[in-house]
C-alpha cells in the first residue's frame, strides 16, 4: 500500500454533467476554486463535447477563461474526438483526457465510435496534446462492466491498455462507469493492467451505484493504482450509461485514506465546507456519506 496517493477532482465535469439543473459559469468556477482551496491539484474543469448532447458543458471555454491559471494546478479538459481536442487546446487547458470505450455498444452511444475506433481516436488525441506541448491521459470506460453488453473480458481491457500506453499518455485509467465492480475484480484487473503498462501509472474511476465505490478505491490502491478520481459530494453520472449513479465522493475517499495513514494532500474540513456549499447550489442533499455524518474525532467538549 502506498503511503501517499493522488486524488483527481472530477466534480466540475463528471459531477455536474448529468445534472438537470444548469449551473452558472460563475458557480462552476467557484466550485473549482473551493476544491483548490481544499488541496486539489488536478481537476477536471470541463468537457469539450457537443453542447446539444451535454448542455451542462456548453460553457467549457468560458469556465477556462474565467478560472485563469491557478498556480500549481493541472486543469484537465475531457475530449472525445479531434474536434474536442482542438477546442480544449485552443481554450488553454493543461491536460487532455481521452476516453476509449471497452464495449462497442457503449462506445457508439457515448461517442459515436466502436471500441476499436475509440482507441484509435484516443491515440490521436494524445498525439495532438503532445504536439501542442500539453499532456494527455486516457480512460477506459466501462472497464468493469457495460450497461448494454454486460460482462467485459479482462483480457480485452488489458489489451486496450497496452495499446493505449504505446501512444505515450501520462497514465491509463480504468473506469467503473456504471458502478458494478467489486473489490476482488478491481484487485485482479488493476494488477493485470499495471503489469501490462509498467512503468506507466494506473488511475481508477469508480461510481458508487451499488455502494462498493469506496471499497473499490481501497482495493485499487492496494493493487498498485496511484491516482483515484472522486467528485465532491458524490455527484456524477453518465448521460449515455443508464443507471450510472454518482461518483465516489471526494470527502469519503479522502477520509478513508487519511484515517488509514495514506496522504492525499486534501483538507477534510475544507472539503466538507465545499460539499455543503455545493449542496446549496444544487438545491438538494448530495450522496456523500461524510457530509451527513458527525465529525470524527469529535470536538473536545468545552
């Protein structure tokens, strides 16, 4: 088990993208700034996708411009194709996040590409990022199960990861897009992918649809993953994956690792303040468990 891991904050993108309430550009920027104040240093700030399909992300360029360039922070823009990559580069993001679908059906629904086509497109996006002096990362979506095709052969995921690694991304991520994974499955797949792409690092992305997300994050890090995606408050979901409930909550994951002696660089008090603020912006209670619980250790009695 590592003594320190990195948490990538995905709330401003994956957290908000499936929400019906359209959040203002100013509030998105404030969300990002609150995450930075809590210690986040890699943040998915927007996705550069078709605004008709994902209206929440229609102001991607405006968010980048209003945020500026916070010191020491890597601003990630999710892109699904060349057009999105060109937009993200022009907007000035630091890192491009590509997506390769593990199944043909999900790939077509999510980005209009078969699994093989999405791998090729991800490799193109990584090349565009590098040519522009940026870095590129890639996520294998539905790596642990597809909402349309069911089980995914782990050998297929390993082969995808190996091919994607050859394009030179900064990491390869495994995403449980619909929250079906369990720790034993996570341990096996992370270990296999880690061996296949070493020394390239493995990142993981879990949804808590079936209440296994936080346990899966622990299993992944035990198996050698060094970066975990999480979303403030546990917001999240994929518009093209039925039943894909929220991401693991940043504060829940940070609590798990902090109490276990694994550093994340995040401030739990500030995360909870930001989570309660976000709950007010969204007009509802958020899925986070920690945000509903009493502080621990309890405050000393006066």
